[in-house]
């Protein structure tokens, strides 16, 4: 065995307990907002899957589930700017109250491309709920029904979020720091 497998996760941003508390609050907000609407809650794979399954168990109203997968990232930490539809929704959303459940709203590139495609199907409503958002990096405005935490411009992993498909199974959200070749490449807070 080499180094500790989460050695590059240098700081815990939100603990498992902090996440669970906030996700429970979001479930209450969504249960009120969507009462009587039988919403279609769409998990945006893969990153949102852990958040989605926790969130839905805090929703106390009738709802339906669906999944879609889009990809704008390769194995790096910067968006490629091109959105691919890898897994489409399983059925039409015309007339439905649709809530997209996302892991993180970063530049907004992904949802900026996805939302018009879904709007074209004429849902009764279309909104986004994200566990995290990075307001400093936003390039496109995205209407948010509900957001868990606003975070600074850092790359985070855990609780479904990955770096190169790793770390999704961490129960907390932590800051990922790329490998340093030597100590001189360490980030200096006060240069
Ligand atoms: P956007 O298109 O720039 O808003 O990025 C959306 C997607 O990029 C998210 O759904 C994530 O899958 C991924 N992403 C953005 N920031 C992070 C991060 O800090 N950690 C892990 N994935 C991220
Ligand atoms: Mg994602």
C-alpha cells in the first residue's frame, strides 16, 4: 500500500454531520415548495447520486425519480465547456414539475446547456437544487430553487463528488489538493 488513499484531501470543508443537517433542512424546504405537485426529481449523475438519495429521504411528499447523465468534465478540475448527454431522461417531462438535483453549480456551463433542452419539452416548471455552489466562478446565470452551501473557488471531493472518478465514497466534503512534486511548490498563503 502506498500513501493514504485520501492524502490529497487536505481539508474537511463539511463534515458528515454538517451535511446531514443541511440536507434535512433542504428536504423540508422542497417538501413545502412542491407539496401537491408530485414533482419529478431528476438526479444528475454521477456526482449528485449520494446527495440525491439522502435528500429524497427527507422529502415527505409524493414524488417521482428519474436520472440523467451529462458530462462536461474529463479527468481534470476544469470544465471542458462542451456538454455531452450520456444518459437521457427515461420519459417525457411535458406538464411535469421538474427539479434537477445537482452536486455542484460551478461555472453554470453544464446547466446552461441542459436547461433549454428540457424547457423545450414544456414542463409545468423547471428548477435546480444543488448541494454546493461556487458563486465566484459563475459564467452563466442559473435559477436555483434551493442550495445547500456556497463555497469559495476550491476543488472539492467526497459525498458523491470526484476527482478523476475517485473520492466519491468519502462521507464528508473535502478540498482536493493536486500532487506537489516537491515542497517548493506548496501554495503560499502570504507570498
Ligand atoms: P459547471 O458546468 O462548471 O457548472 O460544472 C458542473 C459540474 O462540474 C458539476 O456537476 C460537477 O460534476 C463538476 N464540478 C465542478 N466543480 C467541482 C468540484 O469542485 N469538485 C468536483 N466536481 C466539480
Ligand atoms: Mg456533476
